C-alpha cells in the first residue's frame, strides 16, 4: 500500500499527527498548519521533521473573500461575535431561578437528572479515575482559581475530584473562559461540595469566598490534559505551555 500524504490543518500541538502514528497506517504528514505560536513550538519539538507553516488556511487556498461583498455588514458581524465572546456573566446565588420536578436545582445550577448522569459515569469501573492522570511533582499553586473567579463563576464550574471517572471536554478557551471549556479539580477531597454550595445564599460575599476556597479548586495542568487525551509520556515540551496559565488554551485541536 502506498503511503498516504497528509496535510494537517489546524494542527495545534499535533494530536492528529500522533494519532496517525499510533494507528500504524502508512502515512507521511507533508505539512502542518496553525497560527498559534505556542502550540507550534510544542509541535516542532515533537515532530521536528515535519514542515510547519504558521499561516491561516485561507492564505493557502482560493476561498472567496466574503467581506468584499458587504464589507460593512461583515465588519459588524465580526465585532458582534467578538463582543459576545468577551461578555462575562454576572452570576449571583439567586434561589428564584430554581425549578420544580425532575429539573429542580439541587445546587450549583445542576438538576437531579444531571447529577444522576454524572454519578453513573463515575460508577463505570471500566474507566480510570482522574487521579491516574494527575501530576505529583508540580507546584500547583499557580493553577488555583483566584477568589474573584470563584465568586463570579461558582455556579458555572464543572467540579470533579481525583476519584471521578469523567470530565467535560477541554477547549482552547480553558483558563481564559469558564463555562463549557473544561472541568476544574477539587483537591480538598475531605470537603463535601454539597455542604459548601447549599449555604452560600445566606452568606456575605466574603463568607462565600471563604467557603469556596475550602474546596481548593484548580485548573488541570497542560500535561494532565495531555494525559487525559491519550498523549504518550514521551510527548514533550509542556514547559512551553506553563509560561503562564493562559497558555493552557493553546491545547486546541488535540
């Protein structure tokens, strides 16, 4: 069988390249394309012989220039999308948002049905616990959620413990945005999350922060995310992503 010639678009840190290598399919990645400079550094370290282009795919193809048809409308649409992405919800612990029946909110804006689904996932013994993917030789203080974020986004966080067997999908916005970008880890395993959340509505903001800090919530490290996504131990240069916490978001397209 003749080896496939592969063009890797939106290459990120090289997830597709690694998966292709593990598949044992005869193939050669002839070029990889991504504009993220930090991700490209990691890619070059792990795949030094692959041509890496720091370009957008639009530059490389005859895509129609949509903005030339209605330039003003195109500009307004782009600006609106940017504004929508940068909007930060102002979360308050308002019990008036609760529903009834099976959708009744127990705590942290989670319904009984959602909690049942998560409990089922954590009971699946065929899946490893998260603690099997965690680092134990890294200073984790830099990954702790700051008090301001805890107070503002407490109801949006997907919180998991080392003994859990699930997490939500990690996206490129992890570390920069809260909702839907990835789980955070509760490192204080002796604290019951239900006890923390059920009393928040009656506390002042300072007391709420004190309560939430008891959970010792932190972000997953870049290496831990790589472990969860199946990258091998020898996949290197994660220190490039440790320069600052915001660099976690570079783990896109894994």
